């Protein structure tokens, strides 16, 4: 992560920000001691962003042209889908694997689904906690380590898959930019393992879905809003709040009244995994950002 420049807090660069993001340039803006700071993840993008900002600042016509470019962007040609995914290769691959798993399992209807549960629930006992632990240990001893992750890729219905895929796209993009790709993948895998294990130990193996990971992403954005609200990269606060309320509704049994059953433990554990992970990241990286800011301003 590298700082490009700092500018007065009152300077409006919304159109520049939107233009660069629409072109796949991963930037974000923070506030520090009454100044706006522009940051990039890829140091190679720094001269591009700096040049765009200088022309944006010096040429009165650039702002109008940028506004026009951004407004026309949704009407661009067929390459627009590729442009949308290009800055987010990890999310693109995750979405493809979620789709492949959904098709392979028939959205939970095919016999192949049994290979995605955390244990083979049709052959191993899981009536109480000791039997669940023993069945899981037996499964791992058989070399079936993928089962720690695979329940997150099992979706029981088209709507189930669709909502989780949308959640990954909505809440995941800015985190792939914020973390390194390796860090983002580690975050996803860690959230999947922790939420899967918790759900299994509490309620047994009859569950599936990416929502534990989705709630880890929600938790990360909640921590971001609480600890670094000036960073213009979090999902809209209304969406974060709605997701939290939806999680609480499931935990309180409200959703059961409408015949909808959630993997509530996976949601809760995933949320706290994301919340604490982002809090720790902001604590450590925030110090680095502050140090870098001091060095650039000095």
C-alpha cells in the first residue's frame, strides 16, 4: 500500500475517484489530520493516479469529462463485464468455483452433495458432541481434509447460491483491494473453516452455504465503519446494518416463523471472525499508514 499524495479536506475528488475505480485502478481515500490522502495498493499505479489528479486539478474541463465518462460507463460495450472482474481475480475465481460446485451438486439435489458435507452424514454418527468430534477426526484421518472447506461451497437451492454470490461480490471487492491477494484468500479460507467447524459442532453436519464467509465479510465492513470510517471503501452502512439485523433475526428464531432456517452458528462465528480480523488489520496497518504519512509529509 503506497500513498500517492495528500490534498485539502474540502477538495471534491468524487468524480476522479469514481472514474479511476471504474477503470479498474484500485484506489481509496483516507482522512488524516484534516487532509485527504490518496492511496494505491499497487505502487505501479501511483504515477497514473498522480497524473490523473494533476490534470483533474489544473484543467477545469477535466472534471466535466470525467463526470461524462462515469455516467456513460454502464452503457459501455460487451467488454464491460471483463472490466468489472479484472481488478478482482480472487472474487472472480471464487464465484466460478461456487457456480461449478452448485452445478455439480444440482444445487443440493444430486448424490454428489454428500461429498461436500463436513462428514459423510449418511454413514457416520453425529447425534451428540462426542460422536461429532469422533466422526470428524475419523474423516480427517481418512485424508478428507477438503471437508473442512467444502460445506461453504454446497448450496441448497438456486436462491441460496445467488444471495451468497451477491454477498461475495458486494462485500468482497473492497477487501480484495485492501488485503493482498494472499491475505484475502487466507481470510476467506479461515472464515470458511471456522464457521463450518462451529456450525458442525453445535448443530451437526446437515448444513451448507457460503453465508458464514459472507458474514465474515460483513463483520470486516462493520469493523471498518467503526474504526476507520474515513476510508471510502466500505459497503454502504445501511447494507451492513441490514445484514446484522438479518443475522440477529435468524438467531432469535424470527426467520423460523416463516419457514426459513439459517446456519446461525456459522453466521455468528463468521461475523466475529471478520470483525476481529479487520480490527487487528486496521490496528497494525493503521500504524504503518500513519508512519508512511509522516514520512511523506516530513
